[in-house]
């Protein structure tokens, strides 16, 4: 079966990274334009970087928008819990763009720089809330361990329950896709410092 291709009739402009092909609105197919308006008219109010890729497969863009909107608005996870998981998956794939952007989101949600720095260093963060601990342990087990230990599963089942586990797994999958976009298309971090600690300290400057 041949890979899916975009129906765009024209070559579009490339992003500053040199890899992302952005489709100008006037060059979008009807299906792409519908997906574009669905995303920008929703809670995001704009077309985030991953959607510039997904828009080349407009049915995918529609589906990812539905998942992303659910995770942002209807998930059982708190904002802090979600950001812990996002930072863990971003650091696992060394997706610096995602990690830096969500460092700001994490700080806005009330997570300390110590927690963010620990995740950046791939060490256990100093979390005291049982749910937040469980979310991090689920993410860490999936990212760093050859298998998920019974104690990790049992703790998640007890604290997060099955609906919470489902939401954590979906969040990790969604942001793994975001991380893949950032890495494959060489999306530079907003302020592109080399030092990860500096990224954390500069996160408040991310637009």
C-alpha cells in the first residue's frame, strides 16, 4: 500500500528549521482547510508546530486535534500531573523544543524548578502528592524500564484508577508524537540554549 500523500497542488514555504513544509492557506485543499479551521478556531487559537506536519494528512490532523482537545479539557489528570508526564516523555526522546516549552507550562501550573530540573536530569523528582508520584512512575517505567513492575502497576491502579491510567497512556502517546515531530523536523527550542538548566531558567521567556 503506497504511503499517504498530500493533495496540495503547490509547494509551500519551509520553516526556519528548513524541514517543515508549511502549506499556505490559499494552497490548501478543502479537506486541509477544514482541518486548519477546526484547529485554529478551537482552544489553541493558532496552528501549533506539530499540526503544520499533520495538516499534510488532514484526516490525521482532525483526529489529533480531537485527542489533544480531550487531553487539555476533559482528561482526569490535573494540569500539574499532565505536565509531569509531558516533561518525562519529552526528556526521554531528548526533544528539547517540547521540554523547554512545557517547562514554562509546568512552572505556570505550580511545579517547582527542582522538580523540572530533576526530570531534565532523568532522576526522580521531589514530588509529595501521591497522584503526581504515580503519574511520574508510570511515565518513567514506560520510558526507562524493560518492563512495568507489578508494584508500579498496582500503585497506578490504586491511586489513578483505570480511567486515570488510560489518560496518562494517551497523553504520553500524544506527546511522543509531538516529540517525534520536533526531533525529525529539527525544530529549534524557542531560545536554543545548549544548557538544559538554562532552558529551565529561561522558560518564562517562551512565547
